[in-house]
C-alpha cells in the first residue's frame, strides 16, 4: 500500500509539472488580493472616473483603495433645500464598504465598523465639488488613517478611521454612483434614502499620496478626458 501511494504521488507531481500547477500557493486570505497574489487586474493606474447611472461595478473593476491612501472627488449640483443621498458607495453593510454621502445637506464619509466623518456645515444650492481624502497610517494591513472633507477646495471636516478592510469588501456588491442597490453601507439606512436628490457630473477616485490640489477644475477635467479618446 505505501508503494501504491508513492506511485500516485509521483504521478500527481508529474502531471502538476506538465500543466504548470507548481509551485502550489498555500496562502489563505492573501489570495483575495490580486496585488498580493500576483493576478492581473482590470483597473490599472492611479485614477478612475465614474459617471451617473453606473452601478454594480465589480470590485476587480475598481481601483484597489485598501491598505493605502485614496481620494474621492464628486462634481455635483445641489438642489434648493438640503442635499441628500449617496454620491458613491462601494460594498455594503453585509460585508463591509465605504461611501461618500450627503446627509441633511452636509457631506459625510463612512467606512468599515461605521466610522463617520461629518462636514461641519451643509452645502448650499448650486454647483459644487465635494472631496474626501483618506491618509493611510503607513505600512501593513487594515491600518486606520485620517479623513479630511472639502467643499470647493475649502476644508470643512476631519476625522479618523481606526481600522480598515484589508482584503475584500464584497463578492456580490460593487461600486455604485448616485444610489445604493444592495445592502447599504450605513446600517439601518433604506435603499430608497440613498438616491441622491441632486445631479452628479462625475466622481473621480485616485489612489496614492494626495497631491493637495483639493479642487479639480471641471473644464480641465473634461479636456483631459477628451484627450484620451
């Protein structure tokens, strides 16, 4: 019996070499990360732009913001009265996620374990740019960091996230612009309440260290996009 086992083991190794199975990857949760596992990614670079109506965008199709600093900027039009609803959200309440929202007219950023950073004042009606910056606390997985909120380049809020999601948000809930369709990032919020009551021109996501621009010129933004057509 031991001889037969050795024969089968040798046969398995021979077939594994033949079909390029080796070396075996015995890592666990690290394999959820394409960056760590060495898999190719769909979303490349350091900058990605989204538009109204985009929904259910898979996590593999979005820049990976985990374990690093990132910035999200939204060019929006606020109606008369208080702005309300989701500008951008990724993941959900079931598996974890983050989002940039307007609540009672003011911006807020949510993250894992429901860390909330609120703007100090509401945003008046008209065309504005809302920006959130997350500064990651150095090397390693699942670290926290500092959050800063801006209206039209002016700082309006700051806060701190103690811990972040290290590997994956959700296999079923993606990134959405202007509303959420699955479980909501903020616990207890209804799907209906996430529908943004204003207009969104675009949402830009960037990763890496902040360039401290704080304000993206909308005309330059359009020209940049046109130059890539």
